[in-house]
C-alpha cells in the first residue's frame, strides 16, 4: 500500500504530523478521524530511489535489533497487544529499512500469521535463534520474559564480538599503514634518490639496488599488482564459502599461537551463552545444539557440535562427545557433566559463559599488550630499513671522499 504524509490538529488543538499506510487519501482521513485528529494536509510520500536498489538500502545493525527486542519486551510486559507494540516500534524506528520490516511483520500478524512465522520471513534480521525463542515464548505464554532474556543474550554476544574486533583492528591497521608507507616511498621517494644515484656512476649497494628495482616494478606494474591482490582476495573469499575451504582455514585459525587461544575462548563463551539461553527458554537440547552449531562462527566447532547432537540422539550425555571433540577445555566438560547430573545444565552453562567472557577480556588485553611493541618494531624496522638503504650510497661516497 502507498504511504501518505499527513498533518493535522488533535482534539486539544495540538499540531501533529506523521506518515500512514492506506489504500488512498480517504482511507488516511478515516483513520485520522478515528484517532480524533482533524486532517489538514495529506500528500503521498515520494518514493525513495535508493530503496529500489537493493545494495543501496540502509542496512540493519545488530544494535538496532537489540534495542527493538528490549523495547518490544518492555511493551508486552506493560500489557500492550503485539500489534500495537509493533505499530509503535515501527513509527519510532529511524532506520527506514528496519521500520518497513517491522510494519510488514505487523501486517502479517494482522492477517492471522503467528509472530514467529512472520519473523521467519526475514532471516537476515532475525536468525534461527531469535525465531525459535519467539516460538517458545508464544507457546508458553511468556513472550515478554523470552524477549527480555533474548535481548540480554544479544547484548552480551554483541559485546563479545566487539572485543574480538577490537583485538583484530590494531594489527590490521598497522599492516595497512605499513603497506601504504612502503608503496608511497617506492612510488615517490625512491625515484628521486635513483636520479641522484645515476649521477654518481658507481655500483649501488645490494639493499639500495633492491629498493631501486622494487621501485621500478611498482611504477610500471602497480595496476597489475593491485589487480592480482584483488583476485587473490576474491579467490580466498570464494574458497572460504566452500565447506572444505572453511574447514581448512578455521582449523588453521584455531591452531595459531595467540589468536587460536582467543578464538577457542570466544567459541566456548558463545556456545555456553547461546545454549543456556535456549534451554532456559524451553527449547529442546537437540534443537538448541543444531541452532548453536549454525551460529558457532567456526566450521570445526560446528562439526564438533553436530557430532555431539548426533551422540545425544543416540542416548549419550552431552559431556562425553564434547570431551572427545578436543576443542572444549576439560574444565568446561567437567562443569557441563556436573550440570547434567544435577539437572541445572542451563545455569551451569550461564556460569561458564560468564567465566569465559572475563577470560576473553583478559586474552584481548594480553594480545593487545603483546602486539603493540611487536607492530611498532615491525613498522619502524621496515621504514627505517628503507631509509638506511637509500642513504647507504651517500655514506659510501662520504667515506671514499674522507679516505
């Protein structure tokens, strides 16, 4: 249906404006009168050309979904009907793409669709975990409690992701800066020195000659080199989308000296938090493990969890196959075994998740402290080495003159 922009006056004389979906202008006037608003100006909202082009549409951020979930839970807890909640949330949402998604969900529910089925139509916004928990909340009549729990989970998961991104940002930034400095020196600075060296008429030292050759290569082949880099990145990403490629790369990442330990701790924290949230919300453990494996973010961990799920379906406990996987620490497996035996597995998983959240904090701090001097020495060594190589012929000439 088309969207109309309207302005009007309420019963108390207050000026109001907004936008509304309706079949035509008369439909807008009728809805405004029901709200006791006297319409003054109504016009059809012009179409946004950017919305018609998929890759130019405004994206929906995880933080926006978290805020939506928290507000949705609060409104339901206050006793508002679901449709009214979605109507208010859609009107107040600043992200136009997300606002349209919320309004579409509201229309589906008005047409008789269940909330979980309406959410399922937008997998890029609401993942399997969200949909399954919403289903459990609807079935148990505790949708507000489930959404509150889901919002808390999403906030902690988002914080965990930010910690890992923060740890990766520093070295990547240093590497990009180092590459930019090296290319700038080779493209602009070394040619100036090369002209000076040509006038000397003597053979250049090995390091200096290497820099000159590298500079010539960059000047004549920089576009080809950039093209090769782009192709390599594209090929790597395509290979990573395959099961075999992702399994190989993820296995290598987990075996890295420092990053591998951090990634294992992140995997344990994410697994524990997700499964705890699902089990405490009434989702069966087999369904929970399937969803947790899909959201693991690492193919090795995903395969281990799917094997665990299969073993449980055959009558084994969850601790046994997790121990055999070789990914989860023995302390985690022991705590899970205790949780199974005492019938409080969800609470035990929550404690494991809290512990490993703090472990990730410590690991990120240690990693940052370790990388800072290493990266500074790396950057200084490259730039300093290039400068020394450029001045070697001058030092040699000065030595010959003084000799």
